[in-house]
């Protein structure tokens, strides 16, 4: 089921539902105002991307929607696109799930999403500060929220549902009661944070993994890591291409963000070559493993709680 298949010119992975998720998508977090539209259009129309990863929280879905509309006006069919968005923490309330999706569909000018993900497994107030005070982190009734997500599938407003940033214990809780299993767990993944434990669990439970921050999100400077650059020079690819190819060869889809039409095209050139086994192994053996997107600033309040440490938040997967 994790077999990578060529569909047209673009490699895809098969989800448990039988739908296909493109192996490469465009990330849109921090895609700058007035640049995001051009980036998405360039990705879809000029570079051949079919997957765009969005989120309500990124604040730029209207620009993505305008770009997708313009792209479809050039003749690209909606069914050939794969659009992902995410339910933000303040909407992790069964009463808010559908209205949050409707807002996202309105902004994106779409009738349905291909994939709708729970953004983080934390329920907060709308006005949560960073870090949130004790009262700004609310109880999470995950099963009821998931049931509302399932209803969105039944109503054909979304084709697949999934999660982000879920640990093994959190997935185990979710899997106990779901009617529709999560199709995807979108998690941080690059050679400096391989996330082996979650990848192994997801593979065994037929949950597709999407690698976010596949280039290290700038913070790790993985694009300038000597090991990555040496491999890139040796095989005449760019560091970005090497990192993206590493992710895809692990059997996960990757969603690098770029606002540069040039780098958007560069990042797509990863389907007609492979990393040799020894280079793949080297990239899979970085000693220093560290999360970049650890959620600390968003969710941890060591003095007041309720989440007092990263250890607790990530269920020890840190
Ligand atoms: P990435 O690892 O994709 O890195 C993005 C950075 O790399 C940008 O600064 C970009 O700059 C630069 N870049 C892109 N391509 C190249 C290249 N070929 N050579 C050199 N530099 C390059 O980081 P993100 O953290 O943005 O992760 C990607 C996406 O994952 C997000 O945009 C978002 O969609 C998703 N995500 C999901 C999360 C979740 O909780 N579910 C959390 C974090 C991310 P430039 O734009 O100038 O090219």
C-alpha cells in the first residue's frame, strides 16, 4: 500500500481509502502576503505541483484560493488537484468543526478538500497567548471532534481526514474509537529529526506520513549541512533536492515551502533519479536528532500548566 506509483508525470502514494496523495506538495506556512498567490500559481501551472498544503492558521488561504481558481481557469481540473487544510486548535470543539471547514472552503473557493487535518492535539481558546495561560488550554474531547471530522467525509465535504503532530500514544487513543481511521499523520521530518518511531508506527497501521519542514525549516540550516552539500555536489543535485528525495525514498510525501518560482521548480525535479543506498543511509544516520517545531512557544507553560514540559507534550517522543 505504500508503493510509490507513477500517475501521469507525478509520483503519488496510495492512502488507505484508495485515494492518491502526491509525493510532493507546496507548503504555504509563512508564504508571504502578496507572494503566496504567485507561488501557488507558479507551482501548479508552471512547475506541475498538484498538492498544496494550507491551514486556516497560516492566514493566507484567500491568496491560495485565488491562485487555485486562476490555475483551474487554465484548464487544470479540480479532481487533479490535492488540497490539504487544517483545523486550528481553537476549533477543536465538536460544535465548531463544520463551521471551521466551511470558512476554509470559502477562503479557498473550493467545494471540498482532499484532506482535512487536526493541526495540533491541543484545544485552546481563540485568544490564547504564547505561551497560553492555564485557562487558555481547554479540555479536548478528541473522540467527539473526530466524529465531526468523520461526518465531513460522509457529507463529501472532505475526501480524507487525518492529524498532525500526533505521537504514538495519541494515535493509539484515536485508533480505538474511530470509524474512519486517520489517513495521514503530518509530522516534522528531515535528517536532523527523522521521527523514526512515529514513521514505524504509522507504516504498521497503514497511516500515510507527510513530512513537514522537510528542508529543516531554515532553523537547522540543513540545506548547508556539510554531509547534505557533499552528497548534492557528488550527484549534481541541489541540497534541497537531496533532502526532498530522501523523504520520498522513506515512503513519505513531502511539502517543502518556497515563495520563489525558481526554487519551487527546483524542488519538483526529484522524480527521475534516486539516492544511492549508501547516500540514503548516510542521510538516515545523523547523530544529533532534534525537533525544530516542538510547540514550546505555542503550548507549554512551565509555571502554570496544564502542559508544563515538552516531554509531557510529546509523550516522551522528544
Ligand atoms: P521547509 O523545510 O519547507 O523550509 C522552507 C524554507 O526553505 C523557506 O525559507 C524557503 O525559502 C527555503 N527553501 C525552499 N526550497 C529551497 C531550496 N530548494 N533551496 C534553498 N532554500 C529553499 O519549512 P516549513 O517549516 O515551511 O515546512 C514546509 C511546510 O510544512 C509548511 O510551509 C507547512 O505547509 C507545513 N508545516 C506543517 C506544520 C504542522 O504543524 N502540520 C508545521 C510546520 C510546517 P523561500 O521561500 O525563499 O524559497
